[in-house]
C-alpha cells in the first residue's frame, strides 16, 4: 500500500508537529513534496499557479472574440428594417432629450424612417428651433421623417413639425398658432396696498425690463415688441422654407390663430388627415417595410430629481394643471 501521512499537512512550511519518520524517513521526499516542507515549490504547484493566473486572460479573450463585430467582408451591412418613434408631449421647456432621441435614431443604420408623435401646445423659442433644426437634418441625410399630430400641436410644436416630409393631423386636431408671446405678472399695485417696496440697483437702462414691481415704460414696451416681431419673422421664415410656402402667403395666417386639422390641410399647414396608425402605415409603405416591422424608441435615463423639477412636475402637483392651451410660442426670457 502507498504511504499515508499520519496527520494532515497543517501549520505552514515547517510542520514541526510531524513525526521524524515522516520528515526524515524513506517517505520524506513524498511527504516534503505534498506538504511543501522547507518552502519547496513543486512542478505541480507551479503548473497550478500558472493555470490560475492564465484563466482570466483566456476567459477575457474568449469573451472578446464572441463580442467582436464580424468582418464586413463576411456579413453584409445591417438592413434598415425598423421604424423609430419620438413622443413630444406637453410644453417644450427643454429640447435636450428630444434632440438626443432624434440624433440616435438618425445615426442608427437599422432605422428606415422616423415618426414623431406630437401632443404639445408649444413652448420656448430656442428649444423649438433646436428641434426644427434636428428635423431638418433628416432631409439632408435622406432619412424619411413624418409627424403625427394628436389633440394639440400648436405654435412651437407646429414649428418643429414643419420640416417633416409629411404631416398628419386628425380633423379635430388644434394646430397653427404661429405667433410669439411674452407675458409676466404685475405685482406693484398689490405691493402698494400692503406697503411693500422693492429697491432695485442696476447697471444698464433695460436690465430690469419686465420686472413685476413697476409698470413698463413706453420705451421698454417698444423694445420688447421689436424683439417679438423679429422672433415672429424667424418663425414665419423657417416654416415657409420647410413647407415650400410663400412667406407673404403664410404671413396672412400667421397671426397666432389656431386651426382645426381639417382647415389646416385646406390652407397647406398639414398634408393628410388621419391618426397615428394611418401615419405609421404610410411611413412603413414609403420605406418598403411590412406591418410586422418593429417600432422602437430610444430612452435616455433621467434622474428622479430632474423629472420632478421639469417634465414630471405637472403630474406631481395636481393643482398646477397642465398648460395645454395654445397661446402662441412662449418667449422665455433668459437672465445672465
């Protein structure tokens, strides 16, 4: 029978507790090898250590080989077989998330076309213009983009929709409202009643223009009117280019009035009547896809705090209500 140690190899390299016949007898070599007496590193131990060190490298290489993109000479370019969807809802205070979604879908080679579902009364001037410019880029890159208007797609929401290759609206959709508005409250009469004064120290004649603590001067009103007129002309010019309409013809209806979807089609602001499914079916046929083609949305993760402070605030504070009324493209004043 083979050698069997009387006690397990414990206590490190010295094993002072082992009997002499184990450490110095005829079976000493095997005992020393098994128990690593004297710190001797055996060949088997070297192989074991090397294998343990090499294992992560081998596994990493295998994972890399499985995740590598196949050679373009073997696998053809990914086919565009999906439709992208972007939902633009509520007042447009920020454009960042919507622009990000549109860019991601535009760069995605698997996306054959994009549909924007609009349910908004408009919003800030700059965010509306940023979205307009991003939609225009789809034209330059020849990727079809259509707009489906829901219950409301007015002012800034119409602005961003105008470059689409086709705009769909329901007969009862409220749209148009091509205009700009700047409004602010006046508290000075209330302050007078309660005896509250507000001291203002400024450098620059118009630095506190629009303050609610005093009435606006005639000169200040003229200045703001010029600013709004310039913004209104930008609105008209961009829509006329996007819709291939004469600016003068558009100007005659660009006085802030709203139109039903049916009337908007008659005057050339929208192209076809129909809901989301009609618009989606048209786009699929236009790009050569069947009704089985998938529709995807790009999602960008937001922090809960930002959601509460921006888009989600209307849901979380019930008494505020949602500002759905079409009142022109809001001009949100910036401060430095």
